[in-house]
C-alpha cells in the first residue's frame, strides 16, 4: 500500500520535473496521487488526509512549502510515523475490517443452512463484497 503510493509520488515527480526527481510535491498533487492510487477513497477520507498533511512538521517541507514525500513515511526513534502516514494506515485498516465483515456476511448468506459453501457460491459472495474484484482471482 505505502510502496504503491510512494511509486505514484515518484512517477508524478518525474513527470512534473521532466524525468529528474525533486523529492517534493505540492499538497494538491500528493492528494491527487492518493486519489489515483486509492480510487475508492471517500471525500471525508480525503479531507482527513488533507488535514493530516497540514499537521506535518515543517521539516517535511521545502522552502516553497512543498512536501518532501519520502519524509511522509519516515519513522522516528519510537517507530512512529507522522500524521499523514498514520491517518492513511488507519483508513486502510478500517477499510480492510469493513471488507472482511462484508465478505463474512456474504459467505454466511451463501452457505444457507449447512455451513458449507461451494466454489460457485463463494464467488458470488466475493463479488457481493467486492464488485470490482478481478475475475481471475476467483479461479
């Protein structure tokens, strides 16, 4: 998850600076990268991430106020990360829990009364929990 986002930052940085990496991006581009990388983020989640970026320490900014995107994922001596990384991780954990609850419910509904489920019914349950699931993953 974090690596995928970091790669998105790097790609955007390369495009923005004609191949050379600057290591910084404006807040607006960082949020656009997040949205591109995690297409299902809700407006409220994006707002929370925007606010978390505002809370980042000045040392993660350059002289123009652009954000040193690698620094967003750095850990301190206590292995804590900054507000942005913590917010993103909390959101991912919440989304994962919700997905697993939806999947569990869908599997239960497909098992009917015998607590067993065939591959076909499992596929139906996965599609209910994740309408965008890659069909190849269900084989």
